C-alpha cells in the first residue's frame, strides 16, 4: 500500500488540482485501474500486479495438482 500511495501522489495527485471531492475519487479509481492492470512494476519482474497474481495462482494450482498425483 505504501508503494501505491507514493506512486499515486508522485504520478497523479501532485500533477492535478481537484475542485470537487468526486474528482479526487474518480482520479483514485482511474489510477488504481492503471496501477494494477497496465503499469509494470520492476519489483514484480516488469509485470503488473494482476499479471503477477494470476501467474502465482496458476503456478500454485499446478503444484497442487502435481502433489495430488
């Protein structure tokens, strides 16, 4: 979460002015979508968080099926 908030403040929040609270809410929602689905993360081997999580669960399922055999 700390990484998300730091990135959000650096890349989104400080670059804009918000007239209404709803504008800020929309900005947070849009940035979360971008951050999780489109923005690669060096710490995740240049994958998005959703790609990394999907790969993790795919590998976990494969390991579980191998154990069951």
